[in-house]
C-alpha cells in the first residue's frame, strides 16, 4: 500500500482536470492505496456547493465527493491561503476538509510515496 497525494490546481469550470483527478482518486483508493487530496489555487472552487450545473455545461462530479468516506479517503486538504485569496471560508465548502497552511502542506507532501499534480 502506497501513500499517494493528488494535488489539484484547476477550476472545475473550464477543464476536465477536476473530474479526471476525482476518477483517479477513486481508482487508487479502490486498490487500497492511501490517497490524500490537496485542493489549491482555483481547485478550491471544486469544493463549493453547486446544485445547478446546466448553465455551466459540466457534469456535477462534486456530488461524488461524499463517497470519500466509503473509499476511505480520509485526508482531504484545502490550501488556506487559496481560500482566503478567493474570499472563501471553510463554511462555503460542500464537504469537510482540513484547512492546510504551508507547513502542513509541506509535511503532507513529505509523507507521500508519490505526488501527482494536475
């Protein structure tokens, strides 16, 4: 079993990176890897509650984030600085995530066998 971190940096509105990272996280967790997710930069928008995505013409994969517990994805980190820069708080997020400062981010990266960025 390997510790694998997926670092997401892209908005869910203009690329498929978020959906692809979600699918990868589910696949890695299904084969019993320890998956850690880190949402930074515009990827923090992936964690917002968006009920109607028809105008955005994207699939609402964010509802699948509720499966993290079922797949034993226990470490979901959100860059605290990225939230603050975008005027968001933990209360704006659709799921529970750990607010991470630079020290926690660096510590988490150091604990991984592999880091994948998108």
